């Protein structure tokens, strides 16, 4: 099944640290920290484009498994996989409705499989010159202004804690994915500033403080250096938790969508890129489970398999060649080598255009 393949992909973070530069528009880095034995953060960037009219969207999202609960890493993986999967299923819905359905699906999936666990989620959706943010829990979203004379950093989210939500005492989460009972996600359109970049962080990353994040942004030479430095500083001051940061350059993200002429569903994690190919003519129904793919191609080298009646797209895009080149081993901070993953699955969804 497609969902299971996406879940396996997202769950495949290896080593104490991994990072990926996603072409000119995005960057992801995640680190286990200095005091944890397991990284329970899961992060990714989803791109969905229709070949019919070129309409599409990019969504960056981060799930942080709750460290005090059993199966936190598994909860984060299942949450992010279901979130991205539903975003593709609901691609014709308006952005706010699409995010709402996707986060509820993610929460239900965690609650069903790991009822004693949970995860946070923060996500940014860019579509048709709009930015819509989503937050549940205490992962955060920041916006960097494109105006040189303005305050550069603005936090777009409020943590779901007594301290932040109500000005009281207590930092325990009031809501999270997988909790028993309904969740009310914070979904809003970003309208009040000129946004040049978006940053999503887990609590292990933003523990360094907003002022330092802004200073690091001012001094960084680019998106990759920014997210790397945020995580590095977290480790330098103790590394008490897993630390993850995702950055999206808004102008480059919008250009990436405009430059797509073919149908595309891609998911980037810190481990590499997963390409999903469309075939057939009938789109998925909201009321039905998606049909199973007729075959699945998963390997550590680009697939050459072809879907019925349509050539499969390449598993490697030019924007990602440098970071995910399978011919070049990558070194982790421990000195061991590993290779970026690339894979392709043939998806049982029809590419039937957008509303």
C-alpha cells in the first residue's frame, strides 16, 4: 500500500544526524542531541503538482514524538505519513480544509495504533501565493520578513501549554496528535507581513531562544547553514533533546511550483527523496480507500520500472542531484558513511487535474 511505503520512507532516519538540501527552496536537518538515545523527530517536505494545469502546493511538516510516552518515534512516523498521504488525497480541497482533514487523519492513526503515545505537528502550506500554517503541540513556526528595515523574525504559533496559551504555570501539552478526544488544530493564513522564509522547529531546536534564532538567520550565508547552525547551537548548550529544523525560501518555493510542467508527487525527508508516479485517469474518491498500487519499487538506487501506459518519472531531480547522488557516500558527524536514499513507488491514484 502507498501509505505503508510513505510510512517506511519517513521512518528511515538513520544515524545521530541527517540533513538534506532540497534544491534551492528547502533544507532539513535533524539531530538526536547529546542526552537522548533515539531521535523521535520526523520531518519532511511534500510537493504535489498536477500536469493538467500546473497547479500545485508544497507543504513542510514536522512531527515530534512525545518523549515521555512509549513509542514516540513510531507515533511521529505514523502521524507524518498519514498527514502527507491525506494531503495528497485531499489535494482538491481548499488549503484550510485540506490541512484540517490531514491532521485529523494523522491523530486518528496514532490513536488507533499507539493509544498510549502521541506527537506534535507543525506545518506550512504554500499554494497560489498563499501561506497557511498549522500547529498542534509545542513545535513552532517562524516567519522571516523580506523587508530589510522590519523586525526580521516573527513567531507564528503559540504552544499548546498552560504557560503560553493561558499565561499560567505548566508546560505540559494541552493537546497533541493521538490524544483521546477531539483536537482543535490552529490553522491560519499568514497575512500580516512580507514573508521571505519560513522555519519549523522542534522544541529541542528552538530552546536556544528566538533572539538567537534571529541572529543566526542574519549571519547565515544560506538556508542550509541556518538550519545547521540552529541545531549545532542546541547541541553546544547541552543537546538535552532531539533538535530538528526545516527552512523554506518562499520565493524559491513558489518558483519551484511554477517551474513544474509534469505531474509530480515528491516527499523529501532528511534521508533523501521519494518520488511517486501517477497513472490512470480516475482520481481518488474522498469516500473510498485509495486503490493499491500494482507494484512497488523500493531500492537504494533509482528505479527503472515503468507504470502502465506512462513512463515513470525520474527518481532524481536536478535540484536534488548534489545532495542525493547515490554515487557519493555521505558522512555522518560520527565519521561513518551512509548513502542518501532514493526511491520510487507507482501510485494507484489517477492524475485527474485540480479544481
